């Protein structure tokens, strides 16, 4: 048995979010404040069945207006509720456990569902209580001391006056006592009939689920508790190298607690009892024996490794405190060669690195909750769901990969219990190294709403991205394989970014941070993923960008080439005109054709060449969808932008070289560069041609004797020459004062556009004179 899907409604950012879980491990990723932690908390709160742990702020912010409107008695407005649908995948061996969730005797299938809802006990009575309390507060506020007056009306319009709490139903539900919500709300449980839901788990119109009444058999709380146990390892683990502090903890304390809860106790081990009174050596043998399996499981993580110190558990030999506290048994690290039987030098646990201590700490905590679940003797839930928040905290890259690679082995259920018990894991992370190790199919991507002021997220399953096509020979499948291999090797951080910048090559990647600082400094406050993709492969990212709904800027080159001659063979992906390009063969995406187009009769040319085409597949197959240079230069901003069809869709814009005014020796002409290097040189022409900037490699010999056209042609040949090293140009440019050069216009315009889409607005300073206060108000 495992949880297949949870559907959360009106809980914090998760206004209406479906989350599909893998049967073994799911990885929650997304930008900050996208709802990953909220999903874990929702499952914890609803399975714990403690309504006292809910607060008004657990309601989605979009519900607050409806709550207040209900409190005012607005017609047609109902009091919102928070709910979660949990769909279990069950097998024949599980049916006796879920019999209470079967909607009828004719049920057949593999899914059963339960809905838990936080709902008002008596909504009309709650509203009446609120209105009465508000009226009493206003009456008390309007009464001078010792006098009685008629109830005062609430302040109207712009009338200045104090309106006491509670002013709204939200105020009433979040009163200072903190108990209003749980006193006036309850948790209700319902059986969900899978036959009343479509393939996307949307219920049929008018369907009302069957409520589980607490007075008939087992309560809904008991049924849910008998099916799943939820534990969470939070991100802040408070391990410290310090000797004191209320928030610090060491491995010895952690292992002592683990011993107390789960392992064989010295009082039950007569050999150990004798050892306690006979010698320290025998007691240490006991500790080594009982902790041996735990330390062996740590070895699956690759620890201690070749050169790392080994873990030992040694007693302080104080009978009053032995194993009852962290002072009784302490972690030591054995140094020196492995295998020495006697006189091994040891160090206390505080002398080892914090990274390894956190790794071991997490594993012991996992084993602790896992063992407590397995130790439940009566009515043990068959499913153990464990949330791990950000395991990368204090773990370097290699340890992150080892942990996520071996964590399922650590939580393996014993063979005798395997048919009846399942461990299911959910990991929330911001680590690209975790994604590198597990791949993309377990990813559940939390996508924030694009609408300003809306606190809402949608959850996307990357498994669905791979299920669109299942034919290994299909180009779409090859594209997905390419994306996964490429991103795993380079830029898994796209899944945590606020926006992405897809750049042409290494030069753009190196210079982009400096260009951002110059052209769009507010972008420095956002989480950007800069991906080097090249013009030949950029269009392959379209499906992923669209799926993630990620706002993106593509910075690429116009890559002009001569049109093919009449006797030259036409490539399969070429078409006579832009209007016909949509009819091109979809399978014509072979890397050899895209990368070798110049060699096969497609020689590079300057942008102004009559009839020139582009070899850039991103410009042809994505944005703006043009094949000729003339149409690319004439494309409008709208044609270079992929708008959002809906609120959560991707917003994408492409930037490539366009005509700019070039001034040289008091003459100005419009010129267009073919590549970044050309565009940079043309836009900073006088600066680049100065002898002091010879290291850039863009200085034209005899430039002072040439006009603009001659300089532009010389720059084109210089950049195209095999002796010109583009990376050397980028590195040399970083050595110059960035204030002295100008960001190419096509890049700065794109960055300013991206800044307007995703960067926080700068604070507005308001200066209001004393006499203008009323006007400002």
C-alpha cells in the first residue's frame, strides 16, 4: 500500500493543488515559498487529527475575503473549509485494512480515498457570535466612563475613529486567546468513491461523498491512523560543534536517545550487567554489539570511507548514568590504521567534521522513527510516510548524493514484514546534487502563480512530462533524454529558479552576471538559472520551459548564413518560406544536421547579405519562428515573445542582434552584428579599437583608415577566424572596468524586460509635507 495522490484545497499556498507521489521516493522542488513545506505540514496536520494545531493563517489568503464576507452575511457566500483528499493504492492483501473506505460492496479497482475537512461546527451560530461580539465591543468603545449610550455605528467613509476588534470574522477567528478556531471548527471524514471521479480525479458534478460518522464503528480519525503514520525530519537539526547552548546537540545525545527508545537495554542483557561490574572492556563490547547493526547501516553511506575515522561507542563507566543520558555512552572516533585490536587512539565526537555528524545524525533519526513504527505491536499502520526537509543542510555535494542514493536501503523493511509494510519517502530540497543522483522522474515541481499578489501554487509531476510519449524512436522522447542528461550534468538548479536565462554559449554565460549588474541590477535579488544551450539546441528546452511555466529569456545569436545555391541539396528542415515552416517534417531534428549546417553548403555571411537565412534552430523552431534574416530583423517585440495563454504558463522572450547606430570617425550608420562579439565591438567601437584594449582581440589593424563598413567587415572576419578565441575575449573583458563599456542593446533590452517580470519593485520613497497629510491619505 502507498499514497498515490493527495489533493489539498485552501491550505496556505495550496489553494487547489494535486500532488502525485511515487511509491518509493518523491522529491519536492521549486523556488522559495512555493508550497513544499506546506504540503508536508498539511499531511502532518490532517493525519495527526488535532484541530488545535490549525490556525486562521492555514487558510489560503484568497479565502480571507470570503470568510469576512460570510461574517457580514453577504448573500450566496459560504464559509470556506480546508480539505485534503488522500488516495491510497491498495492490493488484494490490503483490502481488510481499507474495508471501511470501500464505497460499496460492488467496489473493484486499486484505489480507495478518504477526505478530511476542517469545517465549522455551526457556521450560522459562528457568524451570530461574531456579530454579537463586535456589537458589544463597539458599544463599550462608544460609552464614556460612567455613562450609557446607544450603540455607536461603525466609522464610515474617511471618518477618523477607533473601531475596536474584532472588526472582521478573520479578526474574530484569530483572537488573542488562540482557541477560537479549534473550538468552533472540527475535522470531518468522508469516503471517496473512485467511480465518481474521472481520470484526473475531478469529481462528477453534484457528487457528495459519504461521511464517516464517529458513532458508527471506527471513527475516521481511527481509520486514517490505522493506515498511515507520518513523520518529519525538519531542516534545522541544531547539530553544533559548541560545548553549550540550548539549541545545540551532539551525536552522543542523539545515539543515547536512540538506544533508550529502540535497542536492547543493559538491564535486559545479563552479559552487559556483569560487564558493568567486571570491567570497562566487557561493557564496551556490549555497546559495540548493540550498536553494530546501526553502524553497519551507516557504512552503506560510504562512511567511514578510506581515510575517515571510524565510529566507536565507549562507556564512561558511571553506573548511575550509564546509557540513561548522553554522559553514559559517548561517540568516539578511532584514529590510526583500521583493524588494530588494542590500544586504538580515540577522539570525542566533537573532533569530527560537522558534515559527517549531520549525515550520521540524520540516519540515526531516520532509523529511530523507522524502528518506532516497526515496534508498534497492535494495529501497526501498513504505510510509513517520512518527510525529510532539505537534507543538504551542512552536507557537501558528495554526501548529499550518497545520502539520497542509500536512504531507501536504510529504511528497508525486514523481509518478514515486507508484504505488509511500506516505507514511502518525500524529500524537499534545493540541491541540484540530489536531483543529479535520483534523476527527474521523482520530481514534483511546485510552480508559483504568475499573477501578482496571488499566493498560490500548482504542483507538476515530472513523471507526466516523460509519459507524454513512450516510443524510444520518437524525437520527443529523444529530446527528453537529452534534457535529462544535459541538465543532470550542468544545471539542475533550473528547478529552484525564479526565472531562467538561456544563453548562446560560454561567453554569454561568463559575462551575464556583469551584464545583469550593469543593465538590470534588480535581477541580482532574484534566483536566476543561467543555462548555456547554444542555438542548435535551444529549441529543445521549449517543452521543459513550457511544462514548468518558467519565465525565461533566451539570449542567442542571429547566425546569418548564405542561402543555398540552386544546385545545393536542401536540408530536410529547410523550407521555402516562413509561412510554410510549420509544415516542415517534425523528425528533422538530428544533431548532425543542426551542428553541421554550415559545412553542408551553409556558409556564414554578414547579416546584411541579400537573401541571408539563419542557421539558429531556436529562432526557426521556437521564437520568433522565422527562417530569413529579413523577417528576423522585422519581427516585433510581440513576435519575439511567447505570451502566457493562462496564468501559470511560461512567459518567454528571445533576444538576438538587431540594427543599432554605430558611430565611427564622426559618421553614423545602422549595422547589425552576427554574434555577441561583433555586436559588442560595434556598440563599443571606439573603446574596443583603442590600443589599450588590444587584449580583447577585437582591434582591427589599420582601423583609422577604414570607414564603418570596412571596420564591420574586418570585425566579422576576425571573429569568424579560427584564431579568435571567444573565451579569451570574455575573460579579458572581465579585467576591464565595467563602467567603461556598454552592454549590447539586444541583451540589455532583454534583461530589462526580465527584470520587469520577476524582480521585486524598488521601494518608493514618499516625501509628504506636514500640511499635505490629509491629501496624501
